[in-house]
């Protein structure tokens, strides 16, 4: 029996169920959502202000008023929501011949496409973190500059408060952009823990997470999760075990523009990184039923969403191309 107009509500429920199932699975798989700060906003343009060196705690003498908080304003940036979507046609042919397999496949495929592209767009933002612009997964040229007007990974990030300069390009103490190694991880963890704010107060960055491609998964696991120190002759204990988490993000191996980034690796402060990398949704992906049947008798469902990728204070993530460049 063909699928009739009277069957429309039932079909819509079935397709919505398929969308919900696939969306749930893809959200669980999308590594970018676990790294970026993902939140909802109803603003088309979202203004973000970075406060540098917030302080105010002082010695208080008897009878003295408590000192006022000193919040030194730093960089500000605006992120604008962009609109994405596609039409999902349930054609007269599909309905006439009751092609449920095709109908289900179309909805599954377009749902996977939406969430895969979102995850790839998040991966591209850090893969392309050494440049000023790049071609994203949607084929558009987008800016890669952060709120300080510099690329995400830069050797001379500054704050507008004073002349403080810091680098978030990974080093092993001798080379920048080194291959993944225990030496580089240990060096960067020590540097991060000594980070100072513009008031010259230690505000440690705890590089407790490394993010790698599948190409680096084996060595990352050996460095961070082995009980004993890899390569040691006397089975000395591994001090990094339990202190550094390994996240494998397969999408990091290849950028949307074809850049081979399989050797790239990154370190982040798992708490602070959500200040550095943000993903804002004004509307999360949703499947909507058509409001009318068109002259070609297609039932045109739609899958669409609004979101933006934002970069904040870059100090909580560091990157390496793995080529000593």
C-alpha cells in the first residue's frame, strides 16, 4: 500500500524517532562537544569579554572597609550565529512504492551529515590554529583570528593590560612544534603551572589532557597510561600515570581543506579550555515536518540549525604540528 496523506502524522513520528536515535548516538560520538564549551544562547551576536588579572583580596585592618574587587577588562570579541540546513525530500516515488528503507536511509544520512560537519568544524578550528583564515567543512573561508587579533597558536600572545607575552605553541624545551613525546608533555606541564596573570600572581594552567589523532594513540597511551616509565631499564614508575588524560579525536588527522594533520597533537587544561574554545547554539539541529505539499508532491522535511564557534583566552590550550617547525 502506498503512503497516503492520511499517513503523514504517523510517518512524521517515525522519522522524528529515527532522527532522535541518530542524533543521540552522534552527540555521544562527537569528541568536539567534550572539549569545547557548548551552550545555548538566543542572541544573534554574542559579546564575550575576557577579564585579565581579576584581584581584590587584601589585608584588612580593624574597622577598615573591605577593598573593592579590581576587574581589569581585557580583550572583547563578538561571535555571530550562522544558519545551516538542508531539505529532506520524501518523494512521490518513495511513498507510492512504500520505500521505507530509502526514507529511513535519507533521514539517517542527513542527520549524520549535520552532526559530522559540526564536529569537523570544531576540529578544523584547532587544526587550523596556526593560520589567520581557512576553508571550513562547508566550503567557506572563515577567519581563524582570536580576540587578540592573533592566530589561536601563537608564540607572542599578549594582553592589552600590560606587555605580558606568552606562547601556547608546544615546546619540548628545545624545539617548538615537536613530535609527541614525554619530554614535551613534562616541559609544558611545568611551564603551565608557572603561568602568571597581569598582576604577576601565579594562575596555574594545568595541562592535564592531551588530544591526539589515531596515529598518535599508541604512543600517547604508552606515555601517559603505562604503570612504569616507558623505556626505563629498572621499571621506574611513570609519574604521568593518572595525571594526564588522553583523548583521541580521529577528525584531527585531516582538515576539511585537505591539510594532513595526522602528526598534530594538543594539550589543554580540562577546566580552563572551555574558556578558550566555545560553541554556541541559537538552535540545535532539529528535523521539522513540511508545512505544505509542493506541486511536485514531495514532502519536504527540513533539518536546520544555528551555531557559532568562538575563541576566548587562548592560554588553556596549546598545540604542536609535530614537525619541529
